C-alpha cells in the first residue's frame, strides 16, 4: 500500500512578536487592554523574534539537502510569514516542491476578547470570564472567535491536504502556539485532558521545533510518530534567548 503520510513533519511556532512583548507589558502593568495598533494578522516579529528565526533556520540549513523540508506551509499572519521567509532564505530553493500560505494555519481567533488582558476580560465581560472558567478553554468559544475545537476542525482539512498532496514528502509548517498544540492533539490521538495537560506544562517556545517522522511499522498502515517536541537547542547553542510567551489571554481567574 502506498504511504499516505509525509515522510517527515516539522511544526514551528513563529519567533517572538511585538504582540507577545506588548501582552507581557500589559499584564505586568495590570492593564485592561494590550497596546497594539495593528490587527493581529499584521503584528510583526520583534527584533529578538528575528534573531530566533535566524538561529532556528540555521538548524534546518545544516541538515543534508535530502533531509531538509521540501514543502513549506505557513500562516498568513505577518509574524509567521516572516519566520517562514527566514527559513526559506536558508534552504536550497531548487529542492522545494511547494511553498504556500494557508489561511487554515492562522492564529486562533479571539473575537470580542481580542487585545484584552485577563483583567480586561473580567472588567468588560465578567460573564464570559465565568463561562470560560466553567466550560474550559478547549470548548469555550468567545463571541466572534473560536474554540480549540474550531481550530482542530480546520486543521483536519490541512491533514487531508498533506496526505493527498504531500505524502512521502518533508513538510514544514510555520504557525502559532495553538496550531502546534492542536496538530499534536490530532497526530498523537490525544483527548481533551491530555492536550490541556501539555498546554499547562508550558507554552510552546517561540521558534521551538516539534518533529514527527513516518514509521511504517506503527498502526495498521504506518503513521507519523513524535520525534521531539519544543526543540530549542538551535537557539540555546547560538546564545539566542528562548521565550515562551502566550499568544492569547491567560485563563481569567475568578
């Protein structure tokens, strides 16, 4: 039977963004609103985020040509596109089969809670803070936004695309923290408790690499198996600071 999965899959979170920095500053200052003029889609990398992307990309460049990604897919958000561009600048373009932006890889949409800190959510929408605490982050959908389940639904179709168009290839996806975790939910056949335990254990590092490799002996017809999660040695070895900043409001505390 023909292999349906990519031979290798890397999931990378974008480098530190100006939004990550602004969120930390707002929460540290106990502010209600994050000071960002840009739309979330337009938030750029910070200077450190650029350095992180360079360090991470050097690791891909050091791989043998026949082990480097030959398919690169990325979120249309500026911080993810910019991170992907740095990687592409380090790869042999002649060896690339496909390079594409894919709106299904976009950040989780926060709806009316966009740019609010946990204090801001409590202040402006106390009933939503209470509902989120009751329902939990996996199922809670803010008005105009998405739950983790909504993100998972769109990622199922990304997996369909990969198995249809990129089976046997080496695929790199550059996106966001929730995207990385929701792919892990799907690829590792996790449940709500398991993925939320991973989420509670720590945020996905900026430019952290989560890697899967096809194992023909796994399952009935083979499947992608986790090799490493949140790999940040390329940053550490280059002396580039590792950051684990949130992309979204922390859970409001009651």
